[in-house]
């Protein structure tokens, strides 16, 4: 078992670090303050090939796998979680559904410009009454001739204002027992009847675009149905499993950034005749930060490994997501405590980490949902083992 990164991924990691330090870190505080999304930055990210890392070369991707992609996501998150959130949203949940379930025609038309980094994507599942309960979707897509007529509103959608395409969950019919038939549709954002608003004044990740998409009798070609009409919810939940690894990866990036700021300050700040790093109360915090960050990173790497190998990774993705996201929040809080009054000031960049971190425990499945997923997988595995005895 080799715990080291390959030469190719190590070089990619360094390239991403230099890119983030040059094009993201110097502007992160200003973008946060102004709630500014930099489309110019994402053009550069696309030109670097980062938007296509996990996708097949035949559709414009780099075919470098999940681990390479997560490594870049971590480096971007160190510089700005807001930028990182928009990055992983377009790759993991915006583009991935098309790569996973699209027809050849759909991949050629929609996947290629995304994997080549020319366009951005969004994922439209969340609604007023559909969050942790994903089956609460109320948006409808009624088939009429050659088109699905889409009506409804999607809320809290990352990249809503800048995506060229959004994959949505919508009700396309009803079962005999009255249950919803929820399907996935690829919806180009330039279709008549689509309105995007940005009504949100967010606590954190302010440089990530978050909007509301309203569909008013939008005519979506029926050939844009993604995958099996009766399996839309199953497909989208499988997409979210992969998305959870990416949230875990950017959580590791924030956790590492918090640790780096904390230890740098602890070595430099002097009280009682020496650096505060000499005190056990500070040392214990630093030790906990380092241990938990490394453990979170290993969970991300294991889940990535399983995904790339084609194994089931539902439980491992949830492990990584819940632990890494909560580690990020803990580390941001610990860093703020170590920096004290300095950390409470915007200039130090630590209060932004604390504001940013909380969304990691909420988006793409709350910590509570992750624990439910883990428990169900554990109980299922136990039942399977008993059945074989």
C-alpha cells in the first residue's frame, strides 16, 4: 500500500498551488467582501484543464481520475473556499451527471464544452421543500409532443448566474400508487422562460455565485432527458455521493489553511517572554488540528481510490464528508482562538475561514444526513454478513 502521490499528481498539486497563490489568494478577501464571482478566473481555471480532470479525453477531459481532481480542489480551497465551492459544483455535480448518464449525443453537445473548460455547469435539485428530503421536488416537466414543459423554482443553486447548462430533477409523471416519477433533464440556461435571481446575502463563501432559477413553461427538447426516466432520483443521489468527496476535499483545504495560519502565528506571537507556541494549551490545539486534517485527507484519498477503482464508495464518501467538514469548522475556530484579537480582525483572514466553513456541514447532505447514510450502510453490511452465515 503506497500512501504517496504519483509523480504526475504531485506535479499537478504544485502547479495548482502556484496557480492559487497567483490568481486567487491575493484577491480572495476583496472578492469575499464584495460578494464578487470572477468569471475571468474560471476562464483561467478552464484553460489550465482543471475543469476536465476526471473526464474522458474523448470528450475533452484529462482522464486523470478522482484523486487528481480532489488534490487540485484542496489547493484551490486553501486560497478561497468560495472559489473552490463553485469549482467543485461545476465538476462534481454539474458536469458529472452528463458524463455518468449521458448519451453519445448529449456528451458531445454538453459534456465537451464543460470538460474543455469553456463553460460552467449547475445542479438543480434543491427547492423550497426539497433539501435533505430530496423526494420533496415540486418542479414539473410535462411531456408535450417533442418537448418537456418545465415549471418550478430551484433555490440555492451554485453557479446559477454563470452556468450554460443545469441538470435538474423534475416530476415527469406519477406511478400507479401515486408516487412521483422524478427524472433528470439537461436544461440549457439560454432557453426562453428561464429567469435567474441572486436574492441571497450569504454569511460565507461569498465569492461563489448562488442563485435562484425560475422555470416558466420552459420547452426542453425531449432528447435532453438524462438516463432512465424512472431513475432520475437514483441517478442524482449517486451523483451526490461523488460530490460529497469533493466537499470533503475542499474541507481539507480550509482545515489546512486554518492550521497553517495558526502555527505561523503561534511561532511569531510572543507573550510572557516567549512565543505562545511554548504553551501546552496552544500546542494541544495545534496537534489536534494537524491530526484531524491528516485523517480527513486520508479519508478523501480512500474514497477517491474506491471511486476510481469502480467500487462502491457510498459509506466512505459519507465518512470523508462528515469528518472533513466538521474538522474544517473546528480548525477555523481553533485558529481564531490561537490568534485571539488578531484573528477577529478581517485582515488576518481567519474570520473568513470560520464564516466559510459552516456551509461544508450543510451543503450536499448535512452532517446529520451523512450519519444516517453511514448507519444505514453499516446495518446493511451487517445484514448481508448475517445472511451469508
